[in-house]
C-alpha cells in the first residue's frame, strides 16, 4: 500500500465512526496554543491563511486512497493544527465531495468564523465541529491562548453568524478542565452563550490524552455529568469507537504514521498490533520507548505515545 503525505487513518472517532483524516496544513501550525492540546504546545503560532500545499496533490492522494477500498464512514479535514488556516479550504471540501458520497466534516477551533471567506468555505461541508471552551476574554486567554490579535467576542460573534446561516450539521465541542471551566459558575456562563447559537449537538469532552501543559487535569465524572445536565450535551466518554488503521505494511512505521497525528496509549497500540497479527509486540514497544522522536507519557494511569 502507498504511504500518504496528506491522508491518515482511518482512525476511530467516537463522534463519527471511522474517520479518514485529511491534513492540509503543516504540523502544529495553529492560531491557538490550547493548554489541553494532545499534540503538545503549538510551535508555529500564526493567524495567516496560506495555500500550504497544492490542492491537486491532496485530491490526487485521496483518489489513490479510494482505490484501496478501505472501510470508512466520514472524511475529516482536521490537520495537525487549525485547518481553516488553509486558504484553499473551500476548493478542498468541494473536491473531496466530488470524489466520495461519504460526508465531509471539518474540525475547527472556530477562531476564524468571523471572516466571511472562512464561513463561505465551511458552508460546503456536511458537518462542522467548532470548539467553544471559554466564556469570556479572560478564560479564552487562559484555556485557548490565542494568537495576539484574536478576541473572544469576535470568535463568539462569528460562531453565532455561522450557526444562523449554515445548512449542514453543526456540532459544538466543549473541553472541560478541572478547576478551570468545570464549576457551576462557568457552566452557567457557557449555557447563556449557547442560547444564541443554533446547533444540532453539543459534545462534552475532557482531556484523555497527555495535554500540552502538565497542570491540566481532566474534569471528574461528577463534573462531566453536571455539565451534561446543565448544558444539555453528550459526554464523549460514553461513546464507542472502533479501531485504528494504517496503510503502512511495516508495523512500527504504521504506529508512527498514526501517532504523528493522533497519540495512542499502550492498550490501543497492543490491540492495533494484534489486529495486524504482529508477532513482535514486545520489540515494538521497546523500540517506541527508545525512539528519540517519540514522547512516552504517563497520564491517567496509561502510557501514551506521542510523536514530537
């Protein structure tokens, strides 16, 4: 099977099933540096939209991928940073939809929805999943740590406008962090914000993989239940997902191809290797533990592997 530069997976998504990822931006290129980011700290903080890669190259890869006849449920433009920074996003969405009848989704931090051209691009997607973790400027800077010129009110107003005009499925995700935005006062403020937004689903999440900052702790089960009840949301922890997949033939390279974009814990890796009938599991874990390009992190009782 071919190795792809812009595509990965499918990987399990508890919201959408098996997702083929499309990454139209360079690694860690984002206009936020969220304290909970599973990819680690953003090292390319920018708010400039660019045509990072040729759209023809991305679509050509997708055509080749489809020839493999791999099972998947959705195509997700997500990247390894903020996908709306890709200047040719609209053309990319339309191009993907021309090649498949499966839904095309975009996972975004929602930061640029105040820009008309970004909203216009996202109108073409079947599903848009923006995040809303903060409820004012102070919490915005504390949690999402945006590029200097981005203001919370602009982001919120853009989300409202988009929600009124968008004809597809708008699913909002809120990341609950212990002692930061999981208390009743924060939930009340969030609830008031949500009243002005038209959306189909609200997902309540909490960090399950090692975050960018060690001080970030997952919200308790009780706090998640309180948020679900208060906000009328769905707990992502209650959703089920299928397994990982890689087109790489070599087992070790297959794991690296996944963790470059989606960290995996030791149980996920073990299950993944068993699904491939790998007989060198111990050797692969030893190699991962000694790979200078791989972070080995102990978090919530799991050993998680994340590419640096």
